[in-house]
């Protein structure tokens, strides 16, 4: 089944709660890969709470809008899903932070 939803930048801002430059390479043991293994590029990480669907929406939106690789991770310290986006915060930050 295909479900088509349309989101604005503002809608996406309301889904994630924290964002920062990616640090996956420095703390690999902290994160479990849920979907798609992230590559080693510069990135931004968006914490989306305990709801997998929120991370899936944020990752999908960023992938489609910015044509970048994305992955969904589980943060074993904060106990929430993270949308990993293969683009630096400065690029996305002007629009989202």
C-alpha cells in the first residue's frame, strides 16, 4: 500500500526535537543502524523521539528535498530514533534551525 503525504518545512521542524552536526564516526558504538548504513560523509543528525515513524518522515523529507543519502539510527544512550542526513548543518541549518 502506498500512502502519499505532503509536508512543509514547518511541519518537519515540529517532528524533530534536537539537531547537530553528525558525530557517528566518533561514537559508532552509541548507535544501532535501523535502516540503511550511513556513509562516512559530513552529516546532520536529527533526534526524533521514540517514534520510528517520525524519524522515517524526517529522513524521507530530507532525502527528497535535498537529494542526499539518509539513514535511521537508534541512539542507545538517549533512547530515541535519529534521522541521519548526509549534508552538513550549515546547509540545512539555515532552513531548519
